[in-house]
C-alpha cells in the first residue's frame, strides 16, 4: 500500500502537545515521530539531518510497503472529503509520480 504525497501531507503526527501534519512538522518533530514509531532501523547510519517532504513520503511509503504499522492522529477536518483530488490538484501527476525511478 502506497500513499500519494497529498495523502501523506495531511496525515497528523501525534504528540503530547497536540498533532501536527507531516508536511508542516519541523525536522525535529518528524524525527521524534520516526523514533517513536520504531522506524530508525529503516534509515542509514548517517541519518537524515533535514527531512524534505519527498524524504518524508519515501520513508512513510517504504515503511508501509514493509508491513509496518504507523500511528497517525485522527484528522477531524472533513475538508478533504469535500474536494476530489482533481479539484484540489488539477488532475495532473505529482512530481513523485512523474519520476518513476524514485520510490515515493
């Protein structure tokens, strides 16, 4: 199971102080979620100092493909249910989909 980048962007990372979406989480917040989710073994020894959005998409989809169970906070907004992908994104392919060589 792979998620599209816009599906990942709206996923909420749970923290004691509240939830933050994947796209807007700081590098430190995303790394804390990686550590809490037990995904540290999926990252090379050098680690990732700055998590780009593409890197976030890749590690989440890599973990899902490997059968890992990831915990996300509930998104109480139903804004995404009211808009189709084509309305939100013009129906075009994402940058990740356009480059089939990369794992998204």
